C-alpha cells in the first residue's frame, strides 16, 4: 500500500517570511550543536534536502515488504537528520513513526507517514522559497 497522501491533497505553503507558514526550524539550536558553524549547517541542510526523499521511499518500501526492522533503521536515520537540521516537528513525527514501527502498529504507521511527508514537504518548500 502506498503510504503517501493523494497528490490532490498536497500542501501549498505560505511564504517563508510568514510566521503562519508553521514551519518549525530551530536554527539557533541546530547552530549551537554545530558550534555556530553556518557553513556546516548549510551543508547539512543541502544534504538533508537531497536525501530525505530516499529515506522516506526506503521506509515505505520496507513497510510494504514487511521488513519492519529495516524500516526502523530508515526512519531512525531520518529522525536523526531532522534533529541535526533543527526540524523539530519532523523529528517528533519521525520519532512517533519509529515507535509505531517498532511496535508493528501498521495503523499508526499509515496515519503518521503522510503527516511526516507533509511536514518534510513544508521544510523543503521553506528552503526553496
């Protein structure tokens, strides 16, 4: 089963300068973890934007194949990447998805996956704006 939400329900974000966009990126905390290294943070952001779709696809494929152990590894990696970026909502959703996957709770997986995908899309669109 495809875990993604239907394309017609795709989120259309507001401008990145609008606080109403709801994108939660804690740049300050992320930079503190990196000792203020803005160049490294920019590299992490770029790498994240290039790799998160692969992690999400890997997770989806492993769930579809019934290999929840591999799915846990994929979502755990994504959760850590979200944390490094300072994407707090994504990190929280990935953590909940990881717990659901560890528990084999397919109903929760199918509920949480589209929410995480939507938040990741918002982060991607935030950086693209």
